[in-house]
């Protein structure tokens, strides 16, 4: 009975140890006033070493591109990316994949209604390393103005 209990305890510890959820991406958020009721929203992305996150403009047919969604604001122009982009042809997808390692700043200029104190939304993204890709993930955010 003692051996059975110790074996069961060991299996539980192993399950917990290997069942850790990978989360190689962290975000920080900021808003920069650009004009009357107009702001540049910054979603700064920090990626753990050996991982990468895909560009907003990754081509169709490749890995899931990063998508910025904003609620109750009007985007002005196209979203921009600031970081060191890598472009790599992947024969499995037959496309040039666009991604960032280490960090990238996703920026979108938005127009808000007078009196707006914050902008809410989501960021959808996918990260990979040289061995695996994690399933796409959606994170909600709220950026104070």
C-alpha cells in the first residue's frame, strides 16, 4: 500500500511538473496623445529568447498573423510595427513568413469620442520556436488615455 501511494504521489508531481503552461510573451501598453481626441496606442511585446511572434502583415497561407482589435474607437490609417523584422521562406507554407524576436512595438493611431478615458480591445497572436508553435491566443487589454 505504501509503494502504491508513493507511486501515485510521484505520478502527480510529474504531471504537475510537465503540465506547466508555456507563456513566452508579455505585453505592456501605453497611449501617446497626438491631437484633439487622437492617440497613438502602443502595444509593446516582449518575447522570450528562442521564440518569435508573427507580424500583423504575415501573408495568408502562413502562420496566424497578429491581429489588433479595438472597441469603440476609429482607427486612423494602418497599424505600424517597430522592431527588427525577420523574413524567412518556409517551404511547408510556401510563403515568406514575417516575424519578430525579442520585442516589437505594435502601434495604431485612433480617434476617440470626447471624454473617453481608456481604450479596450484584444490582441490575437501566435508564437513559435524552432521546435513548436503554440495555439493562437487572444488577450484582452485596456489602455488608459
